[in-house]
C-alpha cells in the first residue's frame, strides 16, 4: 500500500487547520483555529464525498488509531509544571469541581426540558 494517499490526507488536514488559524486571526473571532479548520475539513468531506480508501478518510483514521500518542506532550507538560500545579492546587481543584457541577446542572436542566417537551407533544 502506498503512503501517498495518507500523506495527501494529512496535508489536507493540516491545510484546513492552517486556513482555520489564519481566518481566526484575521477576523478576530474568539474560536480556536483548529476548530474552524475542522469545520472546513468537514465541508471538504461533504463536497468531495471521498471513497473509503481515499487519503481524506485513511489519514484521520490513522490519527484516531494512534490518538493516545498525542497525549504524551500533555503528560510531559504536567510533569514540567508540577510545582506550579502543586502551588495552585486548591484553586485548580475548586475550578474543576465548580465547572463539573455547572455542567452537570445544565445537562440536567436541558434533559428535563427536553423530556417535558417530548411529553407535551401530541
């Protein structure tokens, strides 16, 4: 199997990310560039309708199969900043718990509202 389709797929992914980053920086929108790039990649997939063997499909599949390797830099960052994390443990823990609680409550309220909506529908 040739690596050329996978390389072209990776190039398309990186190009979409670059274009997304440039668009965000030029427009000043407060959305991460990779998110805009991902949306652009979805548009490319919808327009091109690639085959399963296309690089546009195999490259992301390859990345997803090896996604665990992308967490190594995050782990190294945690080890490097362990002293800073230790010094700010209480605010970090409080922020994590509060954000979890807010997300939990919002999810419960949305689920409750959706259940009420479904029950009231004729």
